[in-house]
C-alpha cells in the first residue's frame, strides 16, 4: 500500500448542498486546519459558507453544479440514508 493520501485506500467525498461544492476527505492520520471534529468524524468546512460538508461516501457520483434535478435527487438520497 502506498503512502499517498487517499490513493490506495480511497477517499471519502464531501459535499455542501447549499453551495454545491465538493471536497475529498483525508485519511485518518492527516488533519489539515480546515477539518472540524464532530461525533468522532472529521468533516471539512465549506470554503464559501463555512458550514460543515456532508459525507456522501466513496462511490458517490457528484453531478455538475448546474444540474438541479440530480443535486436534489442526491440530497434526498443522502437524507434518507443518514436518517435510518
């Protein structure tokens, strides 16, 4: 396994549904200054609105910023998944 951050192990994807910005999550050992710890998880903050970004998993397909229908669908899917 290589030592590059997020290379072999995959990296989590985070989104800000309000701003439609995305970020890749870091490995557990790596903590940049823009990560906040909440409920033993690390979530990056959105650079635009400063809110915590939502973890949508490693295999999520992020739609284009202009595709309203797919963003709404992804947000509904995420809310249903996280409120089980």
